[in-house]
C-alpha cells in the first residue's frame, strides 16, 4: 500500500483532480481524515468521477438539496472529498467539507460496535438474554390479538437475546402488517418521552411485543435504545461517556457527539423538509430550531449522533481494516467479520423487510443478491442510512468506502426531493476501472 506524505493540513492536494480549488481555499481549517491519493492511483477514472460531480452539483442546485458532502476512499486513501451547495436555507453560506450533520440511524452501527466491544471484553455474551443485565425485560409479553385498549397477550416463548436486539429480530412493534395495535400500545406508553435511557427501558418493558422473539426481522429504534442502556449497565459508564472513551476519541472522531459545542455550531447544516407549497422549509424539531442541540432528551443509541463525513470515514475505514485504524484496535478482526456477515440465517428467507436481496449483520444491511435489490450494490456490501438523507457503504471486496451526507427529512404526500442514494452509489461503482 502506498502511503503519501501529506503537507500541512491537506494543502498538498490543492490543485489535484480529487479536490481542486476547495482544498486550497479551506487550507488548514480542514484536516484530511485519511491519506490522500489521486483517483487514478486507486483505480478510479477521473473522467467518470466528473459525472458524479455533475450529478451532485445538479442535486444541490437552487431546486435541490441545500448541500451535501461526499467522501470516497479506496485502500485507505481518499480519492474524492467535496462539499456541494450551501449550509443554510437562505443559500448564502457555502457548505464546508467539515460540515456537521445529524446522522440519525447511522448511529446504530456505532452502538453495535460498543456492544461488541463489551462482548470481546468478556462482560457479556451476544446470545445472553438481555434480562440478565436489564431485569425489567425479564417477562416479555406478545400481543396475539385484541386492540391497544383491550389487548390479548401471551408470554413470549423465549427471552429476548442481545443478538436479537442487534439484528432487529426481538419482536418489537416495527410498523409491519399486523403491528398496528401493538404500535398504538407502544405509542401510548411513549418510551421516547423518557428523560434517560433507564426510563426508556422501563417504559418499553410495559409495552407488548408484536411478534415472538427471533421469528422475524422488524426494523425499529427501540432495540438500539435498549442496547445503549445495556452498555451503560455493563460498563458502569453513561452511554455518551463510554462512546467517547472507547470509540470516538481513539478514532479521533472529534466532531462526533450527541450535541455540538457552541464554537462548532456554525458548521451544522440546516435541516429541511418539504413544505406543502413545494418549497423547502426548516424542520420544526428541536435540533432544527437550534442546530447542534441534542436530538433526544437522552443519548440515543438508535439515532442521536451528529457527525461529519470525515469522522464517519474514519469509523468506516476502521471496520474495513478489520477493526483497527492508525495502530488503534477497536474490535478484533473476527468480530468485524461477523458484523459484516448476514446474521438472519435463522429466518426463511434470511432477508430484511426492505429487500429480497439484503440480509442484516450487526448494525447494517448486507447485500446477499444484488439482482434482487432495488438499490443495486455489490455482493457483501455493508452499510446503512439516516432519516435525514445521510448514507454510507463499505465494500470489503473492493476495499471501498463511500459516504454521502445530505440533510433533508423526506415527507409523504408532497412532491418531495428525489432520493439520490441509488444514483450516487451507481456512479461510484461506474467510476471504478480496476
């Protein structure tokens, strides 16, 4: 592998095809998270990458998303890292490459790593019943009929395991067909209204499951909030402290956290949604009204983190490199291999609710059949996305990381912005020459 000696803070790349004028104008303000390389040296076609650039410039024009950041790396070297568009709804401030985004469900992969670290340390087993550590969950009930007002309940046939939480097979209400009354019952208890993770789990324990544990995949956030609380109990540290000490600081993810310090908030991109008049408006959530404020009352393991493309690239590269980065080991290679492998083999078929061509590992999808997957992709590709249009993927076979950070909450029932992740990944793959 070729390692490049970088001039101070990335200035060496000013004028190259990968960054162009943007790197030169940002200068020392933005540090490269990984070594830099020209696209051709890592098997990318510079000409084809220009197609991706044109596509994203169009997607972030006056009729599109406010702005976005793209980062593509191969063999541990960044070949493209650009910002497009603007930071603010008024479209006056150019978006910097170190813009900070609400990554929502991309937090789930980080939470999964935290749990697996504790398993490696011998503090828990992935197949343990979670009630061993969180006794509130020791008597799960399944809704087998009735309504939210008059539910018909039965004791679960088995305890919920940590593995089932990691793979979204615990049976929590997930909006699937038949979940409607269980969802209503859960909403009435309102675990998300809790002030901390302990309160979330206590409230959740009073809600019925929608299915027997281990019998289906049903994507939900409750499982990851339980896992975040599990990390607190097992490690004896607040969840946000554990992440900082054991993942974020060791990986030098300096701009990632559950809130943004005051001095960095000018880098947080506005969060938009589509108004009924067909124009972008600011979302009304607390973190949109006050960019940088916590997304939840508690440190949400399901969707509470802010981050940057650069920080998340370091996290992805750690996984791609088998759990280590810059001589810092976060996970064992064998653990990462299991994380990136389809864990739904107990189901028939062993796929998610979203696609017949993807299974699920620990913290993200795993492509099992690209031909059956609407989003395309490559065999063995791993990744996930966030509610506000952030997305990432890791391709172990191609030694490839690709990240796209946007900040828009889609809405149903309006003429919304087009979803562009499928075209983004297609153009990334089409840019590969070897």
